[in-house]
C-alpha cells in the first residue's frame, strides 16, 4: 500500500512538473545576421491576437483578440479575463477587434482607442469604426466607450478593413482604412474606403486637413488610393507617418504618407488579381498624379504590424524597421540608408506562424503577436 502511495505521489509530481514545463514554454534560439535570437513566449492561448499597446508602467500591455476581446497581459505572462465595456464587433472574415492605442495623455485621461469592424450596413455589410473609452483604475473595464469615427457607407462582406491607429507628435490621430475589397472606392473622395484619415482625439476634423471645405469630399481624408493598410508607425527621427499595405497578388507596399496625396490603388499597382488576370482599373505600376511606393515587394509577404527600432538595447538593430508577415510567416527586418531600403532579412521563420503585430517594448526588446487560433505573444531579443 505504501509503495502504491509513493508511486502515485511520484507520478503526480511528474505530471505537475511536465505541466509546469509546458506552461513555462522555454526560450528558443534562432540564427540571425546580427547574432543569436532569443525568442521567449510571454503568453499563449490567445485567440487570433491582432495588436498590443504597452501601458506606462512598462510591465503590462493591452492585447486585442479579433473575436472581440481586449485583455491585459503582464510581462511575467499573466493573462486577464476579457475587459468589460468593449464594443460589439463584427467578427467575420478579416473583421473583428483590430488595433489598440493609448491616448498621448493616457497618464491623465486613461483613454484607450480601439479600431474594429462594425456591422449594420445594408445587406449585412460592415465597415471600420474607431472609438475610445477610459480604462478603469482596476484595469478590468473600459468606461463610457464612444465611437469617434465610422467608415460610411459600410461595404465589406468580410475583407479589407485596415486598420492601424497612430498618434503623431502634435496629438493628431491617423487611422488607416481598407477599401472593403471594393477597389474603385479608394479613389472616391466622398467615401472613407481606402484612405488614411486624420482627426482630433475626440473625432472632430482638424481645420487644416487637405480637403476641408470641398464639396462632396470627406473632410477627414489625409491621403487616398490605399488598398488594405494593416501596418503603420511614426518615424521616431523625423515624425513622418509610414504605412504598409497588402497588394493583391504581388505588390505589397511601404508608403510614406503625405498630406493630400494619391497613392494609386487601383489605378497603379505592381500586383495582379488572385485569378492571375490584370486588375481591371490598373493603368500600370506607375501612373501620373499618383505617388509610387517607397518600397515594394513583387511577391507578397502579406504585410501587417510595423515598428521602428530606436532603443539602445540592441545596437545592431538601431535604425531598422520590423514588419510582420502573414503569408510568408516571418518577421521582416529592413536596413536603410536615409529612407532607402538597402537590405532585408527574414526572421522567425522557424515558428511557422503568421506574424500579425510587432512593437518595440520599453525594455528595448521586440514583442511579436502570432495570428493563430492558439496565438501567442513572444519577446524577441539578441543573445
């Protein structure tokens, strides 16, 4: 009897140890040009995570899950229950809860901004919406959530919502909006499909936006001719807004967004339809009156979240840009001379996961989200 009890205790202990080992998810090492990468899971079990934003304490972050959950994640791997007060999202196809960003004055106002797919369109169609709510002191809820921007008309049946949220140095909010897979709308200035918009934090329109006062033009528009921009970030050295977007079959792009400019889609593209046929509206890869891509991939990696690296933690990465790739399932690292891309490296391919978002953490490490049914947050650095 004693022997059986001892055996049971040993087996139970082994099971607990095995479970702990699984939960600990050891650090992986991978090769890179700058040295050995250390890739450490912070938390697993996320359902199609889409974006993250670090809180001012530097030890915790908010993470969105596309089905509609906003969660708090701590640096030591604790995962909260879904926060209350998050809006109902249209979670179909590419739609759902998308980006998250903190107010530039978060320490004073505790405002959290969300972009998401919102239903209610004719024929059960959806569009992108942006809203904000105040994070409760116990960090368990968003209070008094209000919508500040709606993409009207709602035209998506499940594709091309964008969207990223970026505050600039002056406190304006830029929102990247997909064209809802309705190509011509990217050139229609009376619609918000296929645009980058610029608004005040409360959703009102700045008086110096390029199309303010023009008839039949949405005053929120800052630039147009975008397809499906799922990555954007502010250049920390000069304050310019950089955006990346999916091409169709080929032609993923990086663009440096300028006031009032037309970035071409669908008139100008380096891609073709998924069927192999040309884009019907396309006139070539460069078209007069449109801005050519700052950088283009003829074969689409499936670009998503984007981050500039300006930390001191890893000198070899300083001045680089990192972009998540969904199709090629890698993290892309770009080197520059000035603003020109001069070298590209593909990282994290060993994970074989769709890289949805990448952010530079307060500690100088990269934090990467994988867009899977059992998605994860990874901490990435050099050994």
